[in-house]
């Protein structure tokens, strides 16, 4: 879509977004309000472990309170500067791969982002079929990405087999927010069978639509699972280096809610 047309489309979207999201009644189908203490609820969350992706510098640990704990009504993911299993930093990455997979609906997360050059927190989903078809064919929905070296900007991105950053064809957008890490914000995506609408505080800033090119361009008719992680460094988060003076650094999540539309 040409830039001018896209701007017009988003302007119309801003006007009609409340009508779109209220056209059908939503019902809560999965959530974690973090109204307990200790490790994240094992009936809801799985851990990624190790040095996982993107040339990142952190080692993701599991069942370690120093990196992921629930306290005072919040999930707190803490990245630390410490030697661990050959890495220089530790952190945590949680997902619902083995506990909850879903198709369509609204994903809503209220979170306070960490500060500091080199931090790279995210809220995102991956296709449940990733083990059989691989990435990016499984599809990836980046509800929120934030890099500490660009502290006033929130990003949303979508990756598929035909549209991804490796090919230079990735689809996404960004929104400027001067207080991105100073307070809690609600990040969300409304996932329909033919479009994804990304928002912050209920205000949409990016829409990605099925362009009719097939599953390679739009695999989002199949189940996905949710991930929440705090990466350090890496191919994007570490482009401006890592400021070791900020550690330990916390990524705080107030709640995670997934809704679907009633039939």
C-alpha cells in the first residue's frame, strides 16, 4: 500500500476503532493477574532456557526467582549482569507453548518497560506449528518490542515466510511515546482472521491485513502461543552496545489477558 493511502487508512481506523472492537462482545478466555507470590504459575507458563536467538547476550534461566518472580501483584522479569553458563547476563523468557494456544482474539498486557541501552523487552506470539514448519513460516506477531537505545519508541512487527526481516520485507510500524518506560502501559493486538490491529492505551497505530497472497504471507489462521521476555543485546537490542551500569533491570507486568469474541 502506498504511504499516503496507508496514512489515510490508519486515520480512518483511528476514528472507527471503537466501533470495530465493540462490534462483537469479548469474553476472557485466559489470564494471569499475578495475585500470588513466588515463581510464575507453572500451570500457565513455560520457560525458554539457554542462549536462544538473535545473538543475544543473556542466558535464559528457569525456575529462578532472581530472574522471574511474582511479587506485589506483578510478574517481575529481572535481567542481571552475572556470569552464568558461559554467558555474561541472565534473564527470563516465559511462554504458553505447552499450556495455552489460541486462534483470534485480543491479547492485552499491562506492563512497565525497563530502561537502559541494551535492553530489549518484548510481548509476542509464535505459531504453534513452529516445530514442524519452522520460523518464519509459523508466523510471528510482535505486539510490543522496545529497544533501550531508542527509549521513546514502541514497535509492532509481523513476520511470515514471505514477509520478514531476513528478506528485508518485514511489515511493521512504530509509535513515539515519551514515557515508554516511566509508567505502566497497556499493549494490545486485536487478531482477526484477515487483519491485525496493534494499539497502546487503546489507540491503534498499526494495521496489518491479509493481502490474499496465501499462507506464506498470512499464516495467521492457525493457533499461536504467547511469549514475554527480556533480552539483552543482540542483533537489534545491542546495536548501540550495552550499558552495564543499569543492571539489575526489571521488566514489570501487571496482567496478561486474552479475550475471544463470543459467537
